[in-house]
C-alpha cells in the first residue's frame, strides 16, 4: 500500500500539470492556440505507463469539451492526440530541451493531418473528392502557426516546470 501511495505521489505533479494545461483551453485564446498537443507529448514524458498517459489525455479533453461543447469531428481530434501520445511514449526517453522543438513540430503535423481529415470527412464544407481534401488542408494552413507555437509554449513551460519541481521536490 505504501508503494502505491509513493507512486501516486510521484504522479500527482504531472497529472496536475496536464489538468492545468487542459483547463487552459477554457480561457479565451487565439484560434488553435491550445495546450492539447503539448499535453499529448508531455504526458508520455511524465508517465511510464501508456494507459495512464491515454487516460489522462482523454479525461482532460473530455473535461474541457464538456464546458466548451462537443463537435462533429472530435473523434478525429481525440484520435490524433492518442496517436501523438503513443508516438512520443515510444520515444519519451529522447524528450529533452533540444528535441522538444522537433517533437512539437512533428506532433503539430500529426494533429494537422488527422484533425483536418476529420473536418473534410465529417463536414459538408468541402466536396468529397481529392480536390476537396486538398482545399480543406490548404484553408487550414493559417491555423497551423498557432497550433505549433502553442505546442512549443506549453511543452517547454511544462518541461521546465517539471524539471524545476523535480529538482526541489523532497
């Protein structure tokens, strides 16, 4: 029982970071400037258990979406975040200050491809053809900048805060 409590204590700080990042979706922000990709990347860094990473990602998204509102292509958003979590869980030992920039870019690209495919597939905004898909991706390009920048801001903040707290934790 004491080992369980000790392990849970180690997880409280990372879970708190992730919930704070997820709740940051609820405050006013520029379009696509959210911490969701940072949560996917950093949960794989914080936890040594893929199922805890997945559960934290899903729960934090559901909490925020409960208040924001559910939407048609959310399965694609959640799927992209689970893919990002899985990819970076497999490489979590490589997450460091230098690589976080590259990982933020890769995570943003994964999110861009899967979530915008969902917009094209579910919505009636685009014709269901290759041209319609290309048009959907083309119109989404301006949002990519905020996605990538927010991923960097939130990932580096969580990374540095975790290092600081870990250094001074008793």
